[in-house]
C-alpha cells in the first residue's frame, strides 16, 4: 500500500473542508471540537437508564440497600457530563445568536437543573409505559422482562429523556439521543413529538413518529407504523418551512396495527383502530375501525375518503 499518495489525499481533504467552511460562513481560525459527542451521549444514556431503573438497568452487582447511594453518585456524574455537552451545544449556537459566554453558561445551568428535577416525573411516566407493554402483550411474562427486553420500552425511555431536553432548548442533544435510540432499536421518534402516558410500541422495528405528532394516553402501535407529514410547504425563497404542525394528532385509546401509515395534520379520534397496511390522510372519527377492504369482506368507503398509493387494494372501512 506504499503507492497510495497519503499527503496528497490529506491536502485535498483539507481543501474540501476549507471550501465547506467558507461556503457556510464559518471561521477558519483553529479551535477545538465545539459540538456534542455521540460517544459521550451513548454512555450518558446508559447511566440515565441505570439511575431511573437501578435494580434492572443499573450495575449487575448492585444491591437494593445501596440503591440511593448508586443513584446519587450516578446522578452527580450524569449531570456533570450533561452540563458539558449542553454548554458545547449552546456555545456553538451562540456564535449565530450573538450570546455572551456568561449568558450561554447561565442558560446551560438552567437546562441541566430543570432536567434533573424532571427525572422523578419521568420515572413515574415510564412506569405507565412499562405496565402498558406488560398488559398489552400476552407473550410478556413479567414487567421485568418487558423492561429488560423490549425495544419499544427502551425507545420510549430514550424519547422521554430527549423530549425533556428538546423542550428545554437543548434541541441538538435531544436529536442526537433520538438518533442513538433509533440506531439501537430501529424505532425513529423525533424528540419534538408529544406522547402521553401508557404508550406501547409492540415489536417496533420501522416505526416512525414525526416532530409535531401529538399522541394521547393509552395508545398502542405496532411495527412499521408511520406517523408522518403529507406535504412540505415552501417559503418565498423556495426553502422548506420549519416547525409547522404537519404530523397526526392521535387521541386516547387508539390502536394502529403493523404497516399503517397516517400522514398530515389529521386527527385519529379516541378509541379508533387503524388496521394493518391502511393508508390514512383524512380525519378518522372516534371509535372507527379502518381495515383493508379485502380483509373486511364488506363494502368499503370510496378510496377518495381514505386515499392510498393503491386505491384498488386499500380503503377506509366504517365500523
């Protein structure tokens, strides 16, 4: 491999980095890394799981009479590490927002303090999710099995933590946590999505929940479900408009079966059931049952009511 021109490749890579930084209006002055670290956040998540559920997700040698000591020690380390990562994000953002280092550090301290105080409520909310998974799956033999084994439970733990950070303004950290969770579980939940208690994702692989989705209480969804956007409006300059409400509203006690797709700012009413592989782009009334016409064996509503990529195969069916 001695014939590979390493110095020339290094020089070309340096030139590519320089061109990118100039195009983005960034400084060429040498400095250290100024963005949060995926590796640090991965370890941070493991510690957060442990201090939230010490006897199940904490150290294997932990005894119950030492729980408080472990939780206190882990929490101190987590908050110290989190503070460093929050400051990195805020200082990076401050270059564009023209905030002083003193202002960014004060804001970072506030975020970490609020996050710390949110953890007891997060634990209580997660308890409802664990119970929902246990009661919602006949294959589950115990809540311990659910907590140790189910990817949907680990995804919602990560989401609850990321959602808190997102709401406090640490949006990049929240997105990094969401993507680490996505890689580990196959479940893609944007940290901006609002999800009520007793939420259960069964199996989970391929689930996508968009940024502005709002999910109520006691909702259950299965693998390959998408709660996505239908269209992406542009501004006067032809750029995508950011942050607009564009994902579904899922009311309480809804069940969405495998492969279903719900797109746009539509409402799925309380107690409705969306069958497998159904494509929904219009509001669904409370208590409705939507299935594929071929599986229902009855008359289907017109395809224009619940459009799909293949109207001849997938239709909305009233109860």
